[in-house]
């Protein structure tokens, strides 16, 4: 049976993350799980907070009439108001329940806003390196991804962004704390970007993808993007902050400062339905009315970052310590990141080549594996490094 030529092409460029995850499953069957150290996928290894699981049991046991039926397209008003209240406190902006749409994770939120604003051929600026799925989200809605390189320290280069803007530019995707680099974008960068958008004089939506917002290390904080950039649409989820990646629960929030906010609200509610997502799972919406402020302890991932980065630096790797999220974006000791990924795999260490994120010469390592597994993997990192030096 023939398949779409578009999908056939996308399959060729499919996510390296999933590819390496599947390779890990194969190697575990061949060598045994204890011999494989899988740093490939950001699948939280910290269980949800007890308060969340307790709330889930209460919601399931409550037998609330109609709790498994259809709801308003944007989601239940109660949870939308809970999210809006949290955003009011964090951003200082007057978010209301009408600005919030419950979605199937942050990925669902990204697709809803892109569906709502893009016409065929419209352009979306994406900062490189980036989460590999953005290209597919944009293509889903007949848009064109415009990659723009970050600077040497992985921060947005506002001059490069300005040079990439054309009359067809409709959006810029920001992801901070960033996947894969772990950079936290400071206030100065956000202010500079707002200044650029003001000078451009055409409406451009900044899509702030924030699933790692709860994971900021070393006593830093993530500046609120919506507090500094007027035309912001926030995409967020509890996949990482509550360890609920398999439950697909998140939201889209439109800044009250967004141009044509009321019209965009209607478009997003409609897009959420016609994309087939309908809305976020009902049970988890009810759970989050009670627990939206909970979070797993980011210090767990900060400690694992320190253990891994200390060991890699001691071996001789060039390491940029992430400021947030739960990934280490590591420079490879040879230019060919795919070749080095294969070298690591031979040692039982699974990483994702940087080319999958638009930046060759690096690999991404997820910190979502147990600490003892990180410690046991260090020998494999060392042997791969030393073998690369003998070339």
C-alpha cells in the first residue's frame, strides 16, 4: 500500500531520539539490560509526587457525573482558571481562563497554535540546535521552517534572527530551558528580542515552548518569556515537571498582550478540535485542578548533571554544563558525531547524535537514567574517548 510522499521523506529524516531508543531496545535484548546505558530519550525516571497519585485515586473514586464525557473544546473551566491564576502570579499579566486551552501535552499545544496562525508557505524561525520534532510540527500545517543558528554559547543571536525575518514570517519558536543544550535564556536576550519585534513592525508570534521550566539549576531562575515579549503563546506540559510523560497533559496559554487575542482564542479552540486532539484527558484535568503547583525535585537531575559532567571533564571531554532541562549537549572528540555515537554504542552507551538537533559535532545525553547507571557508564565514555584519540 503506497504511503504519502511527504511522510516517506519525513521517515528518512525521522527523529534520531526514537531511532536510538529503539536501537537501545535491540541491544538490551542482545547483550542484556545491565550492559546497556541508555542516554537517548528524555523519559523521566523520577516518579510523580505522592500528592499527584493520591489526587488521581480520589478523582477516579469520586465518580463525578459526566467526568468521562465531552467538555468545552478548550477544556474544563476549573483547570483553565487554575492555570491562569498560576500564570498571573508568575508573569504579572492578567491571564484569564479564556486565554488557556488544555492540550495533549506541549506537543499538542505547539500544533494547535501553529495550525491557528499558519497559511501554506508561511515561515517559522527555529533556533538551532533545536528539538528535532519542530520541523514536523511546522510541516504538519504547511509551514516552512527557517533555521537560525544560535551563538557559540547556544544563546539566541538577535541580529541573525532579524536577518531571517521576511514578510512571510509568522512565528519564532523559543525553548528555554533548552532541549538539547540546557541553556536558560536570560532577561537581556528576551528584552533584545522584544526590541527587534517592535522595530520589525509586523505581527510575529513568539511560541514559548516551556516543558522544562521547572528544571533550572545552580540557584538560577527561568525569566518569564511572556513578561518580556508581548506577542507570546506559551506551550507547556506536566510531562517533565510531574513525571507524567505518558499521560499527555499540557496547555496552551495566549498572552493577554497578543495582537488580536480574541480572534486567536476562537481559532485555537477550533484547531484543538479539528486536529483530532479534541482536548486533554478529562481525568488528568481534574487531577491538576488540585495539584498543578506540584513538581518533582529538580535537585535530583542537578546532582546527576554534576556527577556526569565531572566525570566527562576528568576524562578530557569539552563540557558545557547545562543550566536547566535534563540533557548534556556534549562536544564530540571527533567531528563526526554519528561515528562517535556508534563508537559509544559499541561500549554499550547510547547517545543521540547532534545532527538530529541540527548541530553536528555534538551528542545529547539524557539525565533521565538512574544515578548508579550513570556511574557505571563512565568506563564506556572513557574507552570511546581514548579510542578516538588514537586515530
